[in-house]
């Protein structure tokens, strides 16, 4: 059976309709209503975004559409229509065929879709072999072409690799390639770029969007990243506690939002113009209600600034049309009465501390690893991995210094050396004048240990599941030698819970009883237990929802302000970096390629790598226009770095340097202005002519953008990539399907 033989499909009908859809999970404790009375329509060629906090039902909707909710999940009521036919009425054989060819899904975790015991080639070839009448040779060639189309380097090596031999970003691109190979009419993407670097994310998002437009594929894009939704979607569906609370075009919802929850999401993200001192982020207070404990009336009532007792809590609230905006709906009874232009109410802030003396001083730091050619036997020629090369930076008291760059650039290695988990090969790092770069953590005294602490990326893996929250903080106090008695340490532990704004009774809770944001607060409490001089925060908010990100970011700033702590903030999210940091250090392949104040680094002239990073950042603001700079290929291996400038193999401005200087000579670190330094061969005249990557109000509303010209200027080769993808999918120009309007 091919997909054209599935009876009852209407090519002129909406690709997807969810009508009054209710989905529940049935457990030993009873029914858990995950999604309630959900409605959504996706037209041919349209991309619809689903946004909201974790637990709001986004992924459950996608699994319901796939009819793949497991043994405990069930559609309680409503319909899921695919091209006019109810998926729930299909036979098991038709359902399997629909899943394989008509509807494809890209999951957040790529290893959930890849078989660890099969090579990539065999997993990709299964798709055309199962759903189309092709030979193995043709299936293999199309699989290779699609890998090339999703910008995977050396596709022949990828084809002959097992999943564990690929990086997380490469695994995710393989999964996206697999989904595209089925030539789906509907593509469901569940946080498909969460595990990717921002530069890879930009290229993949561009590619998926262009291929979808080329082939008429409809998309449902699930993400908590509103900037990504703006870049990819036509309409947006905001979900809260299992319900859709606002629906409309991207322009309507972004510029004329009409639900307090949508407004809360936007106030939680660092848009251009946000300032931690003048206009701080405003997190949404409280937590999502449990599915089985939703209140009568508005589900958002306990967290809403516009809640009116006796009005918002009396009966279920339906989606209501917004006057003058066709198709714009809101599940709020008071949206016509709210002053949406009113500024948020901000709590009184403590005075910001000025940067003081140098606390952390890193000079000419290098970290090299010796690796055997035969890793398993430890034999053969030994090679050098240069993880950090000539790193120089300083951090002052009360200052936030951000370290940014792609995975593999050496950020975490630098953190390991500072923390004593590794020792430096050359150079030195001083903490309050004391050299620490050659002292492993086990040789450091309690004072040094407590003076330099870390907040880790994943709050789930940093707490002992078998010990209470309070006992884990007390354990840290004991290690730091703080408190002379158990009672002293108990009191200090309770004070730390106050510091991170958690109730004191949380001391008796187990980690499994806490949310992700609460766990991260415990991690912060433990890091600040010894009143550290420096805290290294390694992606501390990347695993959290946007509202929780805002709360944790504000908490870090408040504690830093109160204790004059120096914060070393490691991140690839330049939006939060711009908001939080005072100074920025940009790293690439172990080198510091640019550093300076935040204003200097985010304004031209830039290092070409910084320029590319800024262009890749998705920004949830319709006023913003960005240059489009897509970097080719992956970051080179530190085991075999390129000669000359470390960035020369991917640099879009390499042709502007005369001769082979970039390929033969490592650039010197140049000072452009007070404390602003870049490591680049570009002539000063070229730097002086650089324009800002991010511009606000650069175009008027409704004015078309010359995307083709931008693509040509940025040197991207999307036309070639799309053509390769068309070969991979067996589609000729004459067969190009029409793209329907939203």
C-alpha cells in the first residue's frame, strides 16, 4: 500500500484539524486530563507554532496526532482529522502508513528515534524502501543526498556510522533528514533544535522552512523559544494547562497579544532594549496547576495580575474573538478591559553594585590533552588536543563576565581548570591573587573550595535523589567548614533557602518533589553556601522554561548584588548574555577571538565569528531585522585544528583578507578601543565599515524583505541544498506542489 491508496483523504481539505480534542493519561491514581477541548487547524503549506511552559500539553497534542500515546494515553473525546479523515477511525495498517509517509515527527531527543544497533545508512534507507517502490541503490543515494542537504559534513562517513559515533547536533540532523525523506504532508517538530548550537540551529531552521515551502509541507512547530516561532511560523497557538488560551497570526499575537499568559511569556524573555538595571525581566509568579487540580473558571487565575474574584472563577471560559482581527481568539473574559500598553509593576530593586577589584585573573592559559591513536588500547602515535589556547580574561568583584561560543570551543574546559577538575598545561589563573590553575580540587583547602563554586546546566543530575534538600545543603556547609555545630549549619541552611526564595519547609522535601526551577534554586543555594567570591554558572537556565529562566536569572542577579559575587556565565544564548553580562568573552576552538564590554561586543565592528553568532540568535520581536549569516560546516576538531586562524575554514569574510594570511598565520590579539579586543586579520578599514547585525525598526510594517538578496550577500548556498534535497526526495520542479495560504 502506498500513501496515494489510503482511502478517504481529501487533498483540498485542511491538512490537520483538531476538533474539541481531549486527551488523558490513565494511571493507578486515576485519570490525568492532559489536554482539554483543544482546537487547531493547519492549512496546506502552513506552519503553526505551539508554545507554552512544560506540562501545558504541547507534546501530548503531537503524540495524539500521531495516534501514538502509549498504553496509558487515550483520546477521550473530539476528532483528529487528517485531510478530512479522522485518524482515530483508520485501520492499524492505514495508521502505520500515515505515520511513515504522510505524517512525520522530529522528537526533542534524537536518540528516541535512532536505533543504536543499526548504522545510519540502514535506518535512512528503510524510509523509501518501506513506502516507495525503489531499489536499494536508489534508496542509498537518496539517503546520502538528504544528509548533504541537512548540512552534515562527510555524508559517506555519517552513512557508515552508528548513532553513538555522532555528536548530538549530528544525530538531530539525521533525524530531521529521516523525517524529510518520507516526503510528509505534515511535519511535527517537538523542540527539534534544543540540543543544537545557535549557529547550527539557524541553518537547520532555514533549511526546514525552505524545504517545507518548496514541497508544500505543513508544519506544527512545538517550542518554548518565541524567537524561533517568529522565524518559522505563520500562526501561533499559545497553550496553558492543557488549553489553548490564544490563537492568531504571528503578527497579531506578538504585537497585539490579548491574553495575560501570553503577555507574561513575552515579559520573561530578554528582548532588545531589556536592561537588568532599568527594565528587568518580569517572571510569571507561581506554578502551573496540576492537571487534576485545575480551578473552576480561568486556569491562569492564580498567576494573573488581572484576576477578579467572582468573575474569572465562576464557569469555564471559551475562546472569544478579538474585535477587528479575523481568526484572533483569546480565552480571557477581561481582555477588552486590560490596558495592554501599561508597563509591568516591578518590585523595588536593591542598588546595583559597581565592579570592584580584580578577583579572577587568567593569563596565557593553555590546556592540552595527550590522546593515543588507539583510544581503547592506549597504543600508537600520541596526538595533542588543544582544548584551550592562550586564554586571557579578568573578572572583577560584582561583575558578570559571559563566556560564549559553540559546543567544543573550550568554555567548559576552562571552567574545569578554574574549578580544579583539570590542571593547566601552561599559563596561570589567580583567584584573589592565589594561583589555582595547577592545584587539583582534591588538594584545595576548604577556603579555596568555598570561594569558587559552580551552578550546573542540568538541575536534575546535580542532586542526590536519596537525600532531602536540607541535608544536601548541610553537607556542603560541612565540606566548606562553615558552622561550629549542627544547629549553626541548620540555621545557615534555612537562611540559604530564604536567599533563593523557597519556603523553609522545602528542607524536608526530596528532589523528586521539586520542579526543574526549584531544583535549580537548590543548586544555587548550595553554590552560595560558602559565600563564594566567584560562581561559575554553566548554562544555568538553558534547561528551564522561559518564565522560570527569568526568575532564576533575576535570583542570580539579586544574590550577586547582595553579596558582591563575581559571576562567570557560560552560555550560547546571546539574548540572555546581552541582558545579564557586563563583559563578554567569545571563544572559538580554544581561542579567545573577541572580548570587551557587552556594548562593545554587541556593536560593530565585530569579529566575523561574533557577527555570525549574533545573526543566528532568534529574537521574538517583529521590529527586528537581522543580517543572515549561515556558517558552513561544523566547528573543526580540536584534535586536528586548521592552520592559521582557527576560524578560517568557516569565515564568510576570509576573501576580504589579501593572500593566504588567514591560512598560514594565527592573528594577533588587537585592541580596537578601551578593553575591546579581537583576534582577526581584517583590515581596520573593513572593520570600520561593518554594519550592525541586529537593527530595530529597520523596515516598516508589511514591507517585503529581499530575502534572496540577503542570502546572496551572506554567501549561503540554500538553492544548491534545496536542489540536493529535491533529488533526495525524488521531486522535480514540474511536480512541485502548490502552497496554500493560511
